[in-house]
C-alpha cells in the first residue's frame, strides 16, 4: 500500500462508457461510484483493490485453552488469519521456566487456488542467538501457465502479509 491508495477514496472515481467513449469520472459524493465502475488497481503502486484483497486481513482470536499435565501447565491461544490457523503455545514447567512456541497451520486440504499457499514457520531464534522470526517455505511448482502463476504469486503475497501481521502482533508486541 502506498500513500496515495492509503488516502484516496476510490469510491469517488470511476470509469464508464459515456456517449460512446470511455471516460474517467468523479462522483458527486464519496463512495458514489458503483462497484463495477471503480478502479481495480491503485494507479501508483498497483495494489489490487478488488473486494477480496481490499478486505482487511487481520488476526482473529478463536479460543483460549489451559491444561495441567505431568506437573506442567499448558496454555494455548488459537487464532486465524486469512487461510491459516495459528496456535500460540506456552508450556510452563514446575520451576517456572516457560517454553513459547508458535505454530502456523495451512489448510489441510489445499485444492484450487489454495494449493499454492506456502508453509510458514516460526523460529524462536534461540540457538542462532537471534530474535524470533517467521520464514516462508519456498517450493518449485515447475512451469506454470500464467493463470496458475497469478494464483501462485497471489498466495505468496498473502503469505508475506500474514508474516508481517504475525510479526507485529505476536512477536514485536510481546
Ligand atoms: Zn497504492
């Protein structure tokens, strides 16, 4: 997202066939342009403005679980974001030591455009002496026809956005 599309009201601008020629027009009031006559992409950064991608991607809390077993206390918070399910686990040992883990789960059955959804991994960075972080697993699908390639790119872009949000919500703000 760029400064322009962050601030511009795309609902105020449309294109239409007016008297036999295509023209860009401005509605008299904000949001006055019908959905089908609005621009589909930001003219500055190229961001996809269509309903699906414009829909705000966010981390939604699903449930909180706690259990005691073998002298350990287990806490799990479950979230969803886009097609992923996130489990944030804390295992608290008797001596008070805590083991923190985040698991990012892809949809189990990945059919249609879901087949390109990449795996996202959490690394606590402990052994590398670095900050916790997420990484996106890459894989080769061989050669793809352009329609499939578009789906592939879309899934990777969404995964990047998911990582950005997870980093902000689950790592940076801890
Ligand atoms: Zn933009």
